[in-house]
C-alpha cells in the first residue's frame, strides 16, 4: 500500500497541478474521468490529422470529430451533475489552501471543456452547417454569422483545445510524478485496481 508522507514544496506544487484535493473517488467518477480522457485525446488527434488526408477521408474524420464531440459534451454534463449531486460528495481529508487550489485546477478543466464543447456547436452552426451525431443531422438553430465571426470562433475553439491538452498533460504528469517519485496515493485514487492493493 502506498502511503502519504510529509509534503515538500515540489510535492505541494505537483499536488495542485494533479488536482489532488484528497477526495476518495467512487467507481462512476473514475469511469467518467477515463472516458473523458479517451474522448479528449481522440478529439485532439482527429483535429490534427484530417488536414493531411484526402477529401473523402477528411469528411469522415470531421463527422467522427463532431460525433465524439457531442458524446464528450454528454459525458461532461453527466460528470458535472454527478460531482454536484449530494450522494457523490466525499469530504476531503483536509481543507487547506492546497486542497482549494487543487480543486480550482479541476474547475478550470471543467470550464475549458464546457467552453470547447459550446464553441464546437457554435462553430459548426455559425457556418450554416449541421452538426452530425453518427449520421443524425442537427440543423443550425440560428442564422449563419459573418465570415469574420465564424473565423474568430474557430480560432477560439482551436486555442482552447490546445489549452485543454496543455493543462491535461501537466495534470497527468503531476499525478505520475506523485506515483513514481513522491510515492503517495494521488494517482492510485483514480485507478480502481491499484486502489485495492
């Protein structure tokens, strides 16, 4: 069993980056976390690849990106509702500034994910194009925007996408640092199999 030990300045910094507020995570929270990770990585990979593919393949990748985006939006909504539900709340073992800062990292990730999802819908619809969810077309609910506005929305969507990846890499790196170097339970709490050891 991996045990927590007294924190150094580096430990504190990486705990905050890892979003570690010492919460014990339930099975649904863990499943939703890893589903989010897989979908975010898939979305990022699709967006980086389709520009190098011929038109028919590019269209397929874009449609897949939209479908996964809608799925990710649903997962994020469930995560937020579950996190806010009284039944899921687990008291943290401490309530100091480190826990508050770590919680802020989680909230920042949620804010970026929600913003990215909203921008994805608005980007598609602002160009007078339907969203597609595995073949089901979702028509624009508003009139198309100007080309300049459409371009700016696309830029914001791309920028936030990169910000999510950067923060997620820092988040994961900090958790791995704690597992391999600090040897505490930061990462273990999100891995059900290891948690049982």
